[in-house]
């Protein structure tokens, strides 16, 4: 049988079981494929099942390698190795933004005090962070706990940060110190 195509292309004969798509596994007629496709070049579809098998093997290997890490992917436990500011800590080398907490930047009023408070509270101590899977800049976002106490709640309760209602759902609103709200401004991204 002769394979036809308009515009004419070079074709090679192929076993019917190895053709792609279409009714009964045929795309280009009975067992025909373009010469380029047979060589594995120029077509979007793979020319053989070897490429598909390789992709499946890689996927299976990745699942097997990452399965222990996926057992509890949202919990991070470890010592605090750095405090960047009043709402960002590092656990090991992983930066974490405290979810729902708006602390002033270091160069703003109460910024250094907010950072020093966190340094005294958590530096070198074992914390547990429940990450929500989102990132902001280079930081993972989550709620972190020292023993059973919410670190974000402690900073806000000390008057050194504000509740960020857009992300906290107002869970820290009752903890805000009125005088702190007069000295700090809530960023636009925190407003609903």
C-alpha cells in the first residue's frame, strides 16, 4: 500500500501497531508515518514508545525519591537560624514569612524593635511552621509556633506588628495594641 499526503511528504512504511492516533491507532493511514517522524525529528508526537517509557520511568523515579518528603509536606520543624525582620524568620536555610503578620520594615518606626523581639523570642530555638504552599518573593508563607504558642500572635500582642486581615482572616485583630496601630501603617496588600 502507498501512503498519501497533501502536500506530498516522504513517508516510510511502519508496522500498524506502531502508528499514532486516529481510529485503530492509525494517524497517517495504515501504518504510515512521515520520514521525519520515523527518525524522531520534526513532529510534535514522539516517534516511538521509547520516549514515553523514558518519561514514565523518570516520573516513577521522582515519586519514589520524593515520597518520604511528601508524607507531611506542609510542616517544617527546625531551629531558627536567622531573623530578618519582625515577620520573617529562617528555619535552617528556609525563609518563612509569618502569615497574617505585618511588621514594620527595619528602616521604619518600630522595625528594629520588632526584629529584636523576634530574635529574643525564637533565635536558635526549635519551631514548627505550618506552610500553606505559597511563596512571597523568596519566602515560604506559614504560621509558626514556638512550643504551642503562635509566634505571629506574640509579635502582634507585644505591639510590634499589626494583623494583616487579607491573609490572617482577622485571627490576630483582637491582639493588636491600639498604640502600635498609631505608629505603624498597614500596607495596601493587607487590606481586603
